C-alpha cells in the first residue's frame, strides 16, 4: 500500500529556463495555485489512505509543532522515529505519549524495516544531505526543514541525488518546509503579482526573525547547533534569510539575482559569539531589488513581506491579512483584506507532501520545490561570501 504513493512518473528536474516576459506571470500563478483540479471532490480526497512517514532527528525544535498537529491531520500516519540520543527520544516519547516501538537509533535499519513513503527531517541542517542520500537509496522522498542545506555544494549534491543522477535509483522528491509557505497572505501577494495587479515588480522588502533563539527559550538539544556555523551555515543570516530568498525566488519565477550584497554583525556577542545575529541582504535583479532583513534582534517575532510594483503594492500582516493600494487609488482601504484560505492540498506541509507523492500537485517552482531552494542556497552562499569579504558578489549560472 505505502509504495503506491510514490509517483513513478517523476522525471529528473529540467533546467531552469528564462521564459518570455508574457508567459512569466502564468508560470508564477501556476506555482501558487498548483494543479488543484486533479484533487477531485472532498469525499474522494478523504478516501485516500494516509501516507506513511518517519521522523528523522529530534534536535530541531520544529518537530514539536509537527507532533502536536499530527493527531488532527488525516494526511499521514507516523510509522517510525530515528533519534540516536536515547535520552532525548525518551523525553519526546513521554511528552507526546509515543509508543516505544516507534523509535530507532539507526536510519538504515528503520528504512529497511518500515519502508516509509517519506522521511521528515528534523536533524541539524548540515545533516540534511546525509539523510536525503540514505533515504533516496531506499527510494524514499524527503521533506526537510528550511533551509535546504548549509552550503551550495550540498544543495547541488542533493539535487543530483533527487534526480538519481549517475545511479540506477529512481528519482525522488526533496521538498523544503517553511512556516511562511502556508501563510494565505503570502500566497495572495504572490497571486496578485502573478495576475499583474501590482504591475512590474520593482522593490521587495522582507522582515523575518524574533528576539533571538536563546531569548525565546530554544531547547538544549537545538541551541548549540543553531549557533554553530558548521551545523547551521550561519546565524540569523541563514536561519531567517532563507525565508525572504525563498519568497523572492518565487516572485521572480526562479530567476536568480544578478548580484548579492550582504552585511552581517553580532550585536550580542556574549550570547552568540560564533555567528551573526543580524543581517541585511540586497538582491539586485535586472529591473528589481529585494532587501532581506533577517535578525535575532527584533522586539518580537515577525515574518512579513512587502511587494512594490509600478502599479501598486501589497504588504502582508500576519498569516492571513494583506494591505493593498493600487495606482490611481488615493489611500489603502481602512481594513486589510483577508486572504482566501489555501486549497486543501496546500494548507499545511503534510497535506502538500501527500498531494505531491500522489501526483496530485507538481512542485514546479513553488516555495517548497527543490528547484526554488537550490536558488535560495545560491543566494545564501553569495550573501555569506559577501559579508565575509565586504564585496558585492556577482552570481554566475549554476551547473544544470
């Protein structure tokens, strides 16, 4: 039963092509709405068997949100958890009332015995490549927490693994989970940009972050590696810079920037001596710019997006509200519009993953797709090199 979820028709990812200007909005709109007509009626969707998923790693605190939400989600059933730290595994088992039979300490053994449809990866970011490669040898797809990797080299290697390049392995899906992907507000702004309501995009500003991981109480299994540049890639630059890079890449239909300029600093060296806690990143495109502001120094948690075109602007407020103003209109409306709810297949990470594995949604350049997130890593890699060197980095085309 479980193997029927795998989409055997999946082919290696095609090279990113630059389409004509008239066709670009259609591709962007497709990335937002997906192929929802394939989903059929609600009754038919409810009859689908849940996909079988395994958690790999418990050191990334976002796993707590998954375990809390799992009982109310019909898209998946949990068949295994791999965590080599037995004390940590016991803590989670007690807190979430998990059967001891679910737990493994060895990834290979779990994959051989359980044959899950997908693994949900909550390891350090540096471990993503190893887990994805191991799962792919068993024909198992992966969804990892953002960002995709700590280095561009790892991102390109992951892309090759997903394609089955140089092996007899079939291709697998590799998807990246961002909290903001499931914000109706972000999807509404992307849809308005795709529909041309904002005109030609000129400026995008993205604020992401919070008061700092230690300040908000990140756990002892998470904080050490989150503040280790070898395990996390950087500090706030990677932890929150990836959100804006992801959104901008979709807004630009997968086109990478011409150049990246970044400045990082550590305002709290007594807490974060090894990594940055604040960054500003400027992405330059032929006719647009983006300013990303990832930080562990905000007064409160925030994830907001501002998109300005030559015919209007759209600014998100939280997960479901958008402020808009269009050319010729003297002011915004007094009340922000409420973004329409996302379709069922894109309402949350598990529903989306199930729809992708069943072939009901194609992750073609959307916020979670591997194609998009290789470009995200190209941006983060350039931002890190820019901050280290004090120079603007001119991007060169990636190998395809």
